[in-house]
C-alpha cells in the first residue's frame, strides 16, 4: 500500500483523521510535528523560538524527507509543510496526498477548541486570528490544491462525523470500508 500523506491548514483535523484511519486500517501513523519533536528533543515552539520560522522550515523539510521514506504509513504534515521548498511536489511523488479542506470559519472553531500551542497564532486577539487564518489560507490554497485528492472536512465536530470522514477518505483511496 502506498504512503498516505495528509495536508491542510492547521486545525483541519489532519492528526485526528490520521489517527482514526490508522486505528481502522492498522497502518502506522506519524504526525510530522511529533516526529520532529521526538527527533530534535524540542517542541515545535522551542524550535521556532530558537531558529525562527526559516530554521524550523529547514528542519521540517529534512524530517519530511526522512519520514516519507517509510513504507506503508499515514503521515500528517504541518499546515505549512507543503508551502515551502519543493515539499508539495515531493509529497506527491511519495504517496497519495490528501488535502483536508475546511473554511476559515471552521478552522477558527477547531483551533479555538484545540489544546496545542500554535506558534503562528501566539499573542493574537480572536479577531486577529480569524483575519490571519483567512489571509494565510488564501496564500496556501495554491499549494494545498496540488494534492492528488481533496476531502471537505467542514463537518467534523463529533466522533460520528469523524468516522464518516474517515470512511469517505477510505473510499477516495480505495481502502475497503469496514463493516463494524
């Protein structure tokens, strides 16, 4: 089975969907940010603080090339991963890329509910976060839309809807849907 590489804006549900798909299929799941933190022994925020965004993006690029060489995996990329260097082209050569697409309003709601620290959103008011998401998503769309598959994830606000999304993803990727 080829590699499955999930991309999309932060808060789209790449980790949630990746973990759920992994649980259903038994395919190992790797979150690229978690992989970076494990390998570097620092949080993404610490790397951003020490090396800036450019330094982080170089590390991310290198770690993407490392983890995307693994066989039979599901990989969840950071929101910016496809937008730097030749990462999106590389992702498409390595496996089935899937853009988990959501509107700025949905992304804002997901990020508001989330517990993780997002370095790009620190010290912003709710209005600034909303404006930032809308503007940055517009910039990144040209990269995200190069994915082999696009899946709307606007309705993932409970476990049942997450399972429906996973079933849709399995259908897109021709993975048999379980009959639980």
